[in-house]
C-alpha cells in the first residue's frame, strides 16, 4: 500500500517538474523573442535617426548676398508647416543684436511669422508665431548660408532658455514680445495685402 502511495507521489512530482520545465522553457523563449524584437526596433530607430542626420547634413543651405534677406528666408523656411496653413506666408523681424565673429554671424532677433488668407476682399491672419530666435550664418565670399536656427523652449523653460542663449544685454527686449508685436503685425499685413492685391 505504501509502495503505491509512494509511487503516486513520485509520479506527481516528476510530472509537476516537467510542466515547470516546460513553462520555464516557454517563458525563456518568449523573453528571447521580446528581446530580439526590442533589439530590432532599436536598430531600426538608430538607422532612421542616422539617415535623418545624414539628410540634414547633406542638405545644401541657400546663399544670400544680403543679411536681411537671409534672416527673412530663415524665419519663413523654419516655420512653414508648424502652424495652420494659409495662402501666403510672411515674416517681420526686429534685430536685437548682430554678433560677427570671423566668418560666423549670429543674429538675435524678435521674429514674427504669419500665414494669411484673402477671401471676399478680406485679409485674415490664420496663424502666427512670435518669439525671439537666434539665427547663425556662415559668411563666405560676402554670401550668407544658414548654420543654425534656434528657437526657445516652451512652458516653464521659455525664459531660462532665452537667458541661456541670448547675450545678457538683450534679455529685457527678448523677454518682452509685446513691445514689438503691433508694429510687426502691421508690417506683415502690408506685405500680405501687397501680395494679394498686386496686379
């Protein structure tokens, strides 16, 4: 009788061990598959990131003989697609400081970007962005090409990011957009009206 009980207990123990082993094997296989998938995802992400970097590095910057033209085009090209789309995109900027260091020129400016529509003879501002930016150009043979377009961080980091990037002498003006907005809006409205009403 004891032999049968002992044999049953022994068989249950062996059977239970096999199931645990099977479960452990399945768990390990699942874990390995998950790790492989994560590795593949990370690799794919790195490849995409590398491709984007290469694309940006290979992109040729346009050349401008006039610094003001270079600034205007940098503002427009770096804001298209960030706001509600209009029929006409334009900008206005007020330069706070221009820092020339050998062949590198950094312009600290208050930039206004606007998009307009014109329907039934009414001009409508459909979107705008207004904040200080730092635009860096390479100057070579009297031509300017864009190196960097810097915009401030949003939210609580807005003011600190400006103080961290702009020279101290420009802080008061850079942090007070209201002193510029009215005149800049008038300028962009005039540009838009000239565009829509030209013959």
